[in-house]
C-alpha cells in the first residue's frame, strides 16, 4: 500500500475492463478530477486539492498502472490513453458525476487530453500541465535537443530491454527525473513514496509510455485527420519549452483547443508542488469560463 493523505476518503472504484482504481477524494461541490503525472501518484495534488476542496469535490485517482491502482498486463490497448480516459469517466460516474472538470499533469495530461476528445459531453473544462499533445511532442523532438526526452525513446522499445534496464536500478532511474525536473527538493517522505510506487510498477509504467509511441499515435492521428478538437474551455500551463527547443507551444495547442488560455510558469516541471497557488488559481480561473 502507498502513502495515504490524512483527512481524505479512499476507495477503490471499477474503471474500464474491470480494472480497480485507487481514488482519494475530499470536499463537496462541483467535481474536479485531478490526474497525476510521472513518476508520481495522486499525492502530487495534496496542496492544490486542499485549496480546491473548500468549494469543490476533488477526485484524485491513481492512474491504472501507477500507485495503488491495478497494473494489468498489457495487451496493446490496456494502457492506451483512450482506455485510461475511460477509467476516468467511470471513476467520476462512481462518484455520481456525469460531467466534471478535468486537470492533468504530465502523463495525466495526456489522459485528460484524450478524455476531452472522446468524452466532450462529460468533460466541462480541461487543464493540462507541462505537456504538448502526443503528436506534437514527437514532432518537436529533433536533433540534440531530443536528449532531454531520452526516456520517451527508451520506453518506446519493444518489451524486454527497458524492463531489464530500468528494473535493475529503478530508484536511480525514477529519482533522476524527480531531481532534474524540480527546482526544489521533495520532502524525503514524499520522494520515497514516489520511488516505492514507481519501483513497484516498472512494467506498467513502461507500457503506458510505450502506448504513447504506438496506439496513442494512431488514435491522435485519426482524431486530427477527422478534425476533432477540444470543445470545452482549455487552460495549459507549461515551462517555456518553446524558447528552449524552438517551437511555439501555444500555437501547437491552439490547433487542438480553440478556446485556449495558455501560460508559462517560472517553476520546474512539478508545478502543483512547487507553485500550488499558481496552479490552483489557474484552475479556478478556468472554471469561471
């Protein structure tokens, strides 16, 4: 079992394909679902959730394959963002909500993106923290600048190699990202919780990333070619990747999200923990649109 947050209600909810999802919740009022990123769990939202729960029902699942949620064997579709988005809709329904605002960070933002495309009648507002859509991510990773995304390429390989390499030294691998992507150190107990959760989920985390180089590309290409876009108000917060890597992040997002509010932050990647007031404020502003 992972670390639980004091004062939160915990329950297991059935997602898609009978997968059991670990969910923490807090507060009452209009629902907001918060999806964590890599290499983390729902714990990353502890500061933002405390703010939002003053007047919202905050629902924080561990994504399938992460934390205390089930980690089913991969069939090729198991960790597609389409399947993971179906988990999110099922979780919200289990809490009695057919419509909800959705916020995702990193991997969770990719799930939120697909949920917004596939379930526009369920997702009322959408926020994505520090990602580009999948197709755009692959398109901008060129030349020596792609070195920063080496893990994307490693985990995209066929099953076997990445599992062996990462499984041999999981704390060093996952800890590398916790350290270099943050501008301030994590509390020791939180860092250890993330490392333990990740070392217990090497295979499923890799399957999640592998899907982003395979089935997710197929799904997103089909959506793009069909002219499908995000119909709800969208907020994107990012580090200023474009200035560093030479692309216009806002323009890339606007192709998918016509009703877009795009902003950059001065903190590191883990903005919900490094600048929770900024993130909570952006979410609250989104919910008024």
